[in-house]
C-alpha cells in the first residue's frame, strides 16, 4: 500500500528506492564470492584460448565455464546441505516440491530454462552419440556440460539481481573482455599477430580476424552484444574522464566489427541498437529527464563513421561485397547455410520429439549431407545448423524448441517488466539489456551460440529477471553452512569436475601434440592411445586412433607387420563403432580394415562381415563419397569386382566430376583382364578432379601404365601367333 501512496509524488520528491540506490552507488557494496566468480567468467571466457589443445578456442572456454559453474554449484549445494541438516533430511525432501513450485512462480524464466534443460537431458538419453551429448561435439562443445553451466550463470546472476551495481559489473566485465578481443583483432588486422594460425575463416583469400573468439563471426557477435552495455556504462559515468575509456573502446570496436565481414553481426548490432533505443524511449516516458537525444544522434553519426572507416583500407572490396551479399541468397556462404538449414530440418522431421541428440548435429550431418553440398564444400562437415532454432529442433526436437520459445518469450517479458520498474536506473538498464539480448537472438538466426555469447546473454537475462518481479530469495544463502556443509558441497562439485573437466582436458592436451604429425606417424598414434585411455568414453579418440593405425598398416611393406597393424586398427575402430554405432563412415573404415586383412583370413564369415559392414555404412550414409569410395576399394582388395563396380558407379553418378570412382572402375577392368577398357577409363579419371588426393592420382597413373603395358603384351602375343 505504501508504494501506491508514494508513486503520485514521484515528480515532487524522489522515491526512497532512488535514494537508496544513490547511497549504494556512493559506497558500493563489496562483491560476494559468487559474484567474483560470475564476473570473472564473463570477462575471461571470451578472452581465453590455449594452443595446447586440439581445438584452441571453444574447448578451453567451455572448460573454464564448466569449472566456474561447478564452483558456484558447490557453494549452492553447501547451502542446501546446511538446510537439510538443520531441518532434517526427510523434511527437506518433503519440502522440495513446494519450494520448486514457489520458485517457478517467482522466476518463470528460470522454470523455462529448467524445462529446456530437461529436454536436453531427454534428448541426450536417446542420442545417436551419448558421449557427444554429454561432453559436447568437437569444435561445438555444446553438450549437457555447457548447457547446465550456462544455466548456472543465469541463476547466479539472478540471485545478485537486487545488487544496485550488478549490471554495472556485468557491463564492466564484458567491456574488459571486449578490450582484450578487439586489441588482439587489431594486431591481427595489421599483421602483428604473434601466433601463426593454420585454420582461420577467409573471404576471397583475405584472412578474417577472429580476435580471441576463434571466428570472426563470434567476434562480431560479441561486439554487437557488448555495445549496448558500453552505452550503459557511458551513461552511468559521472564525468567525462570516467566516460572516456568506454567511448574510446566503443569507437575502436566499430571498425573491427566492420572488418569481421560478418553480415549477421552487422544486422544484430543494428537490431540491438534499435531495441535499446525503443526501450530507453519507453522508459523515459515514465518521468525520467530527457534532453539527451541530440547527443544520441551525434553518437550514432560518429559510430556510423567509425564503422565505415575500413572502406578507406584494403578491406574496401571485400567489405562492399559483403554489404551486397546481406540480402543475396545466391552468395556462396548463404547457399552453404541453406543446405545446413535443410539438413537440420530433415533431422527434425526424422526425429520430431527429441531430435537426434543434444549437440549431435555433427554426428548426424553426414547422413543428410547432399551431393550439392559436397560440390560447395567438398568433404565439408558442420557441427551447427547456423540457425539456433533449427539447431535446437534438429538436436532436441519439438520439446526443446518449445522450451527455447518459452525462454525467449519470458526473457523478453522480464526485460519489459524491468523497463517499467519504478527505479529509473533499472529502467535505463533494461534498455541496455534489451539491446544485448536482441543482438544475441538476431545473430543466432544466421549463426549459433558459443560459450562466450551464451554466458553474457545468461548473465544479462538473470539481471533482468531479478529486477522484473519478486526478487530472488534463497534462504540457504543465509544459513551458517559450516565446514561440513562446505566440504560436502564443494567435494561433490570437485568429483563432478574431475569427470566433466579434468579428464577431458588431460585427454585433449595429450592428443593435441600428435595431431600435428602426419596421419601415419608413430607420434600421432602414441598420443591418441594416451588420450583414449584417459577418456575411454570419447569416440573421437578411438576413431582417430583407428584411422592412424590403418594408415600405418598400409604404409608398412612387411606383410606380417601389416597384419599386426591392421589388427590394432580393427580393435580401435570396433571400439569406436560401439560408441558411435550410427556413423556410416566409421563402419566403412572398419569394413575396409577387415577387407585388408582378408588375404590372411579368407574364410566365408570374414567376407560376410565385410559385406555386412559396407552395406550398413551405405545404408546409413548413402550419399557419402567417402563411404562409397571405401566400399569400392575394399571390394577391390578382395577381388570382388562386381561389388566394387556397383559402389564406384553409385559414387560416380552422385559426383560425376570426382576422379576416384572413375579410377576404381578402371582398376576393376584391369583386374578382370580388360586392359583396353581400363586404359580408357583411367584416361577419363586422370582428367577429373582428385580433390587433393595426390597419392590416389599417382596410383591411377601407375595403373594406367600397367594397362598400356598389358595391351602391348597382348599385341606382341597376337603378333607371335600370326
């Protein structure tokens, strides 16, 4: 009732809430330990990378995120242990349903996030790759580990929402990460990068600067999401000296944003700016002072000039090209995305309820990769659909899509409710939150969430939710936890950390040095063996070990050593096939290995297994050139020219410009004693595209020479008979 009495007198006298906020700003409350962890994650996750892992950027970031989230979870668990000890275990358990309902009413956005996590868990249970769904796919890292860690960031941020400096600290941490990322990107743009990168996105031969985010698109997304928070920090500055660092950072970020050549990030930045302005305008109608719109227009003009600055550099041609391609559906990168979207939609249609499995897009993609996509990106793979809604529909089905839709709607509701808050500071903060979250959502329509952008979005959404209605209240935070509660909570978190973070980290860092060596090198095999022993649940190491051992076996001239190597390769690939039973190329590799062992074991069951594995591989991935080629070559090893010809003809029909299946047909003719047909076919093969398979091209030339030699021998024999 008191609030209703005070509200009519807002213009005459500031409400008590504003006075309280002013006092808190004059003497800011100390940060809590959970707050320190939260702000450190926002600042460090976008900034860290480590060249000692197989994936330099996203894997270290998610490991850091999971570590911080587990520390926060351990602290929360300690509070719950203290409550259970105080109330009694039975009473604590009996009160759980009532508390869950109360929390859902108090925090509907948190309830929607919990529903989304439930869908992720269910999708992981039925996943085609359970290891991937738990730990995350290589170069994606968006499994349950990352999903739960990001949710922890949201709940931690919401619990701090009533702290008047919370959004300031979120914005400051994000700005610190932006300063690091932009500084490194500027070094890359002027050619002073201290590191040499072998993998980086390019456009027309131009290497796009990724900063510390790993890809130019992610750097652009981070800039787009952080600029509204920079505007908030500038507006909160009490003097020009306090505002100047944020202004300089914003001005420096805009040309880097342009230089990323990321169309989605450009659109996201514009959308975030519009959303922020609209919410700010609506908030100012609540009675806050105006008069700064001229400054806003000047800032927009200066920002546009800074963004266009790269037009005066050698980036101009590529920048103009990307401007034209914003709405060009025929652009190569757009065409590639269209195929990825179609693949995701087909996955969702085949698995409508729970999808193919959390973060299992990469595992399922080869089955849905069309010959048209092969022509755009030969042998290309993607771990993402490059549209977050399609990605979720493909990997988590309708349940996940429903949960995601609720999260989006309730996050928007939280921001709108915060924009109507009686406190002018919170209303203006809602404008910054709106800009950040809209930029995040818009860039996800043509890209995907990474740990860096997900952490910032979760933290900002948590702030908005904490100021949208009933404040977060967790009595456990006020309990005297004591040493036993801390020991139990943090001990449990440490045990989970060892399984989810430590062992995957040790395995990846063990494998990384060997992955730089050639495929058939002993160093590569040794590091992969160690990685597979440290993380036996991870099918990636078993698969790569099998490939390496198979390449070694083919490179060994001694037949005995070759058979030993093939046996080791077969064991590794069998282990991988147990972990990933629905990957066609893996079954084709296994069949190829068994076929190579056939001269030492030519019994019927052996050949039956080869046929069975190849048939299964082709059934799983009927339009995979690698699978069809492995089948053709495996059958040729066994002298089964009929089966080899069928696989090669299928491959040639799907990929008419591909040289390998034509070469296989020539070898089949040579084995059948038809050197004339072999020579003609191999001539055609040598005129086709080998797609970098130089060794196979040399083998085709040798086979062509052999066919000509056989023809001459036949001519000589005919001459003698005459």
